[in-house]
C-alpha cells in the first residue's frame, strides 16, 4: 500500500514538473525580443566608427542635427553649405564657395533606409534595414565623410553613390582617388576608398565608376570581425580658410589647406609616390588658385598683384612643407615671373625682383 502511494506521488510530481517546464518553454517562445530602437542603431554605429578611428567623430562640425524636421543637418562651414536631409531618399547637397557649382549625391539604399537619427553634433545616421547603416559626418573643414557601418556578413558588399554634377562635368581617376572635373575646374573629389574591421584589419575595398555613379565595393565576409567601417570621404574645398589681414602696411591673404587639400597636395589622394605628389602640386597650382580667386570681394581685391600669384605658385610647387600660405602684397613682382631662383633661400618670401 505504501509503495503504491509513493509511486503515485512520484508520478504526480513528474507530471507537475512536465507542466511547469512546458509553461516555461511556452513563455520563452512567446517572449518578444528586446526592441532595437533607432537611437540604439545610431549609438552602435557611432561606437563602431569611434572604435576604428576616434578622430572621425572628433572632427565633426559643432552643429546640432534636427532629424525631426525636413532637413536633418544644415552646416555652414569653410565657406560652404552642406545640407543633409531627414528623408534618405533626398540628396545630400554641397554648395561650395562662390564661382563653384553645387554637387548633390544620393546615398546607398536611400529608398529602403529609415529617416535620419542623430545622437551627436555634425552627424546623422540612416538605418539601411539590410545589416548596414550610412553615417555622414560633416567635417569642420567643409568635407563630408560618409561612413558605411556593416554589421554582419549577410549585409551587402556594394554601396552606390549617385552624384548630381553639372552636365559638362566628369568623374576622373587620379591614382586611387576620384576627381569631379568640369573643364579646367576642380569641383571636388573622393579620397581613396578604405575599410577596416572591428579588430583594425584592412578589408579589401575599391571604387567602380559608371557614369556619375560611384560604387564602393567592400569585400567583407565571416573571416572579419564585425562591425566593418568603410569610408568614402567627399572633399570639396582645398582650403579650410582664406582670410585677409595686413602686413608691412599692405594687404596679406592667408590660406590654410583643408584635410582634403592636404590629401591632394601631398599626393596621398593620388596614391602617393613622386607621381602622386607632382599631380597634387599641379592641382593646387591651378584649382587652388581658382578657389581663392573665386572668393571675389575683399579677397580678390587683396590678391590682385602678380607677385601674389607668383607666391602662390611658389607654395604650391616649391614649398610643400609650408604651413599657412601667406601671400603678401608688398613683395615685388619677380622678373619674368621667376620665383624659382633662390627658392631654397627665400622660401617664397623674397624681397627683391631677381634675388632673395
């Protein structure tokens, strides 16, 4: 009799345990996954970028985004205006300094992406809803780094940027960089493509150009640590600032290269080496002067002496290590424009027409 009672108790306990287990399992199956908010997506994307290169976010312009409005970010910097829309299907618009045409670009997966979210000044984030996010960072010097954060091996490898350029403009290769050229005018360009995984390893990447569309190919797979960050850097202004003051009682024009300008000038944007440096110097000597002269107004009035054009060429072609380019009106015009004589001595600061 006792044995029968014991067996009954055991059987009942087992049944209760089974019911309890089933209830827990059912509860676990029906428990919804934690909601991933837009703010979480944005925070994760910025964390991934900061992990790869903290300077990217540190260089952002101190302008608050307004993603609850039609324009998410409107930044005026380095004599340029950059407008980033809340709706990803609208174009990002670059309006450079006077005398230079505007450029617009449609971002990757714009039709599928969610509206812009922002958790930091100068930065907005679009969730592409395919395992990747697009993160434009507006830089203080007027450039924009459009980061792609790739979160998993299932995310796409191709990220296309459709540019809207003047009808006569073309996209040309210059080493590993791409330049937007309209006749003899440089409108801007893309610095060489790069991509890194979460462990800091380089991920193979390149640009492919078809008409006005530039596609960055990022060859990521499960052998890399995610998230992967890829970065097409759009540069517009070669100079981050052009100002006028006085020196020796005459006007002086002061020019400081932007990060994009340094990349071009040093040859890095053209793939480096002597060929890249020569190409960069030639671009600065022509397009750089056009950018300065195109400012018009007070700057053009202060920059109208042949000696200053000669000083500019001296800096562009003969003084790569110089910091600020000071173009001083009091300096005499060089005989036959020959600034090269004695450049190792005068360093573009000559005091005579034909000596030092």
